[in-house]
């Protein structure tokens, strides 16, 4: 008898199959003496769409809302149905004794597997593989300690509640807004309050009125000091600033107090996903989506880091024995930083990192024991791995010791203050950042008189900055909007629906976004709704909540939200209408920005007319400016053009035939043996066949 192992992706299934010795490869699975390893392709099953309940829902009508099925059904996703059928066939084999769920160890991973098993009506025993890294050792250990499937029933219930709630609220409110205002308007429990925060910040910026202020500074040797009164450095009266400057000019300063304090900065904890996304955005300009994508490769493909989608920054106490092995794995890339740590047998100085109570489903993101080969990583992968590795190494170094110096000078009755920080022992900062040499702060004594060079500066108060991705992630985390795993997708969704634009690393609300936030229900704008939902979902996952009561409340809320939109007397005016008319129905065309460039689409939602406004961009790069070239079709055929450089290149008439891996290997082998082989593809393949038949 064999176990059916269900992974989330083919790449993960391949690694599990290799570790378990499943060497027999088939199109949809790997088979060995004890295990059959198959895979999903992300979600293979989804909640039924409205038209699956009743064909009339294919057409969006306001009068049909709200759509609240008595019982939510499941549907096989058509595009990946072939893989579902393969799993269904495997599940019916008489030699299968149980199923091991090996999807991602989290709420969404549990849902992926359980919906598949529910659809195939699985009745046999269920086991769960719950691991935090994809190394061979982690997989072997995980299969030696498989957990009963029922232990994760509450997590599954929480996942179902989340999925059904998002369907009921998101689908109904989106359809209501879209049909009411004849414009594709998307709303949801996470994306709407996130948009509302950006709109609120935009209002603050637009209503901001700059106010002039003045500051007075002085130089005492190499030391910069500033005028202060009751902790305030700015002077908002021009007359007062002028009076003070005239009064203090050409006067000497007297030291009235010198205060030195020894302080320590403790080692930072390792990253959780949100903190890593913030840091990568600040350091490298990575979007949250890009960080997660690169991190997933480090986890799945290279096996160099632990499970990415975590909200914890702590480690469990039993992990302490693995620290030395992890350092050994990193040694090739961080020899100087690790040499002394290995002599100390991998002793972690920051003991507070080991805290079982603060570890949720997964511990913090740290390096695995896998041997590091830095040459196999892309530039982005190296950057991200380096952040994780150095934050991990900081745990083995002592705290940073520094001294703060606070000197107060008196100039004709006015206080001028100098503040300085001097590092005594860099400690963990040796591995986190390059240490800059600082000039030694001079010694001052109380009562000492010194000469000063005075300077007055004028400036204007500045409005708050628009949110960067790092800022937005912080706000979403603060208000409990989404989870570490979903926040990146929410941000991208707002960009795709054209409610915000990303410019120079900051988010700007669009006219569409500003109107949408005025039309959407007040309840949906508030982060408190989502925070309450997430709290309830977490309680359900922990066994302290009531899934049935949660979904009942969601259904009532859906009815209320749709009723509010139906009764609303507000109006929407499309901001992107052009003067051009649709050739098919005569309605005005709207201009939309897409990944493929600007498009003209019909404003009549029943009409499907659309055409490209900008020429299509090819993957061909201009030889001069390196930008993507436009693709055109003329009398002489297809050609590429770079307008700024006026470069035109004709497209190749035929694409080169693509070879499979085996054909490439054979060609390489036999081409190397016989330099006289023909250069054409046909000649080469002919020679290969002749050589094989000898």
C-alpha cells in the first residue's frame, strides 16, 4: 500500500519525490515503492461563480443583487482541470491507503488541498506534512513526524470562512457599484480601506499650506549646535528670528552642562515577511510582490531560507541546536563574519529570539543549513539573501555599545544644544552595516567659554509624503489589513484596477480612486472592519471562534451593503472619456493605461470594442537607447522602430526552431565530436540520427 502525497506546485513535488525516492516519473505524478507524489497548480478548485447557480447571473444586473447562495459550492477551474482529473484518478487507486497534505504550511495551503480532497470525496485517512523549509533534511524529518489531518480542521474552517466572506462581500459590492455607475469599480474588505488610507493622505497633502519658519545654528569648532527653546528648534516669527540673530551675533558661548550616558542597542530580531518587504523596498526599491517572488525562489528553488509567509520574528527553543549547522551552510559567503562564531560553537547571544509563545504557525525567516553557492543566485536573490543572512548573523554578536553626549551652551541667555552619538563597541553592527569613521567629539567642561560662528536659515514647513510601499505595508500591518502573504497582491490589485498609480516609488490616487472612495460604503472604508474579521478568523483557526456565526453575520452584512449602494443618490463621472466614438455602438471611448500601453475601450459595458492607442511594444531593444522598440507591420512586412532614436530594424522572416533538452544535448555532443557537421539544423539532426544508428 502507498501514500498519496499532494504538494502545491510541481517544483515542490519534484523535490519531495526525490527525497522520498520516487524515481518513476509520469506526466502528472512521481511514483516510488511507498509514495506517489502529485501536485496542484496553486488552486485547482474555486468557489462557484454566480452563473453556476443560475445562468441569468452571467449578465450583471443591479436588481439581481445581492447574490447569496444558500450553500456555497465548489467548481473545478477549467484551465487546470487536467491536473485535477489526474489527482482524482490516483485517489481511486486501490493501493492508496492515505493522503499526505504537503501544500504550503498555512491557511491558504490548507485550503488548496482540502478543496481538492472534498471535490474528489476523499474518505481515507488524512495526514499533514508541516515544515518550515524545503531542505532534504527538513522533508525527511517532516515525513518521520507526520501529524493527523484533523489537527488542522480548524485552520481549514478559518480558510473557508475567509474565502466565502471575500466572495460574498467583494463580489456583491463590486457588482453593485459597477452596475449602478456603469463603470468597472472594484471593492473589498482589504483593498478598500487600504485605498482609503492613501486618499486620506492625499487630502492632507492637497489641503496643506506651507508656513515659513527660521532656525539659528552655530559652529563651535567642528561641532554643530542649534538654538532651542522648550524643545522647539523652529521660530515661526520673522521678527523674533531677526531679533535673536542680532542679539546673539558676535557673542561667545559658555558651556552650562555636559551629560554623557553609556547605552546599549540590542540585536534586532530576524525578519518576518512584512518587515523584510519593508526593508527591501527601502534598500532596493523592490515592490512587496517582487520581494515575495524572489523570496519564494530562495525558499523553493535554492532551499536557502525558511518558509516566507510568516508573521513571527521569533524562533522556537528546539531550533537552538540547529544554529551551528546553519552557520556552516552560510560559511562560503560570509567567512570573515562567521569564523569566530564557529569557534564559539554557534552560541546565540540574543537569547530573547527563542520564544515559543511568540511563534505562530511559522518561525522567523532565517537561513537553512543548505550549503550556500552564491554564484547560483541572481543579483536580486543575492540582495535579499544578504539581508536575511546578516540579520541572522546579528543574533550571534554582542549588543552595540555607544555613548550619547548632550552639551548645552548659553549665548546671552539663549540655549544652544549639541547632541552626538559615539560608538564604543559596534557589536552586531559589524555585520549589518559598514562602519564609518567619525571624528572624535571634543571634550567640553562646564563653565568653559568658546567662540561661535552664527547662522540663520529660512525654510518652509512641508506636507506629509505620499505612501511608499514600505509605508503602506507598515500601515496595513498596524491596522491588521490582510496577512503577510496577501498584502503584496492587494497593493498590486489597486494598481491594476487603476485606483492608484505608482510613481517614483510613491502611490498617487487616481481620479477613479478618489471617486470610488466617495461611492463605496462607509463601513468598508474603515480598517476596523477587516481588523475585526482577521481577529475572528484567527480565533476560528485556534478553536476559539464560531465559523457558522461568522458566516451568518457576513450574509447579513452583504445584504446591508448592497442595499446602501442601491439607495445611494451619488453619481460617477468617468474621468478618462475621450472625444472619440465607438465604431460599433456609438458610445464614447475611454482611455485606459495597461501593461501593454494605452488602450481605447468602449464606455458601454455591454460593448466589447477595444483598440490600441499606442503602438505595441516588442521585446526587441533599441541598439542605442536600449528601450523596447515598437512593432509595426508595413508593406515590406513586420518591422521594429524606436521613435526617439529613429532606428528601424526589419523582423527576421523565420523564427529559429526550438529544440527540446534531449535534442540540444545530442547536438552539443555530436557537434563537438565532428567539426565537419553541417551548420543547418537539418544537417545536424541528420548526422545525429546516423551516429545513433551506427
